[in-house]
C-alpha cells in the first residue's frame, strides 16, 4: 500500500482576531492614560533630636509670616508694615507681596538683608539669601486655602526665576540647561518654611 | 468577488494590543474616600510613576458613609488607616522601588479637608524620610 503523502491541514486561525480584539478592549478600558499633576514641594528634614527643638535665630526683617486661620482668613506680616496685613480670602495678593519681599529692590532696611554672592554663570550677585517665608496654619484651616497660598508662593518664585532667566539667558526657566537652572535656583532659592500649626483666633 | 485576505488582521490587532499593554498602569486601589483636589497654576507632572506612592484623604464614599460616618479618613492601599500607619506604608512602598531615593508621595486630598490631617501626614512623612511630596491638583483655567 503506497503511502499517500498527507498534507497537514492548516490551523483555522480566523478566531485569533476576535480573541485579540477582546484582549485589546480589556486593556483599552483599564488603561488610565491621564498623567497625574500636582504642586511639588519638599519637606524639611526631620529634627535630629526631638527634645532639642532649637529655635533658629532669624532676624525679624528676614521673615515674612503668612498666617491662615481656621476660617481660611489670611494675614501677612513682613517688615514693611508694623502689624499683620489682612488679606481676607485673597491669596492672589500674596504673590506680589512675596515678590517684593524676596527682591527688596530698594534695599530697604525693613525687608530682607542682601549679601553679595558669587554664582557661576551669573557672577557677583546682590541678593536676599537669608529670607524665609513662613507659613503658619491652624489645625482647622481648610486645605484648599493652604494649597492656594502654597501655589501663590511657588508662583512668586517661578515668576522671579523666569524674569531672571529671560534677562540673563533670553529663555524661560524651563528651557534652560541644567547648569543655568542651578545658577537661577541659587539666585532665587525657594525658602518656604512650615512651622507646626498653632492655635490662634478664629476657632 | 474575491475574498479579502484577512490573515494579517490578528497581527495588526496584536500590535495595538501590545501598545496598550505597555502604556497601561492599572488602578490598583479602589477608592474608599471621595475627594475633589484643589486647583492651581504652578503644577508639575509626576514623572516616574513607579516611584510614586499615593495617600488619599477625604470623607468616606457615599456607600460607606453609613458604616464609617462622614469624618475625614486617610486611605492607604485598600483600607482606611491612622496617620501613624503611614510610616510602615512608606517603608513597604520603598522596598518595592528600584530607585528608592526618587520616592515621591502624592497626597490626593479633598479641598475641604482640615489642615490638621494634612499636617499629621506631613509630620509622619518627614519622620520616614519621604521628603518629596506632591499635592495633587487640577489646572486652573
């Protein structure tokens, strides 16, 4: 009996498309392509020793105090005024105050002291390197208000950095090279401190 | 009429499938708190998704409200947690990361949350050396 050469029948693959379609639809549904965005902040390092909570001695003229009470009201105090300035619910006003505070253009004796600092790429700069913006909240402060204050302070720094970048490098801060960014960051370091919340007024 | 040759169709679909498999990040937790994040202007993208740990803060979702009440809760992974449990959570997350110094904690908190909760969280984060935080938000205008 002569062996007939048998052909292997081809596998019916017509359903592969359907199977992969089902898989595809599954991944389409579970995919979240949205990129998370948010306000990036850096927390201070934990204190070395809990017992020794040393109060850093900072000159009064170098500090800008921002207080947000439990009702979400905003007060600001820096050297240019004797007491607290009531900003009510208006964090937008904070941006310009912060910029004026950080810059101290007229070198006023009530605003942060200026020092000559040598920065790579920028040379000798006369800037307020010791300033601190201190944000104080109450435990009852709405998060929303706190966030907007942080946002405005970061915005103030970003605007200053962008202005300086445009002046020195003719580009926005984001478009700079890494070394240029470091120079700009040394010129305007973000100094937002957050003290432990205290209880005061408005509860 | 000649039949169209569809033999390359599965390959085509598989290619699209692989694309989606690669870009997919599955939502690994079911939300037990509801929150509306605040709106801001100076926002940055969370770059490395694999180095991000999420902390959710807000009141329990509607169907859990009867059981847990309406006060603000902190959610880690799939359950409610106390602020002090965050430290273990952060360490665990850090163990599973390839680049441990790049760890970012994204705080997704409701607008109306009282700062007390946020401050507690920040305090624990500081103690566990997770210093890079990201307050999750949406773009304004």
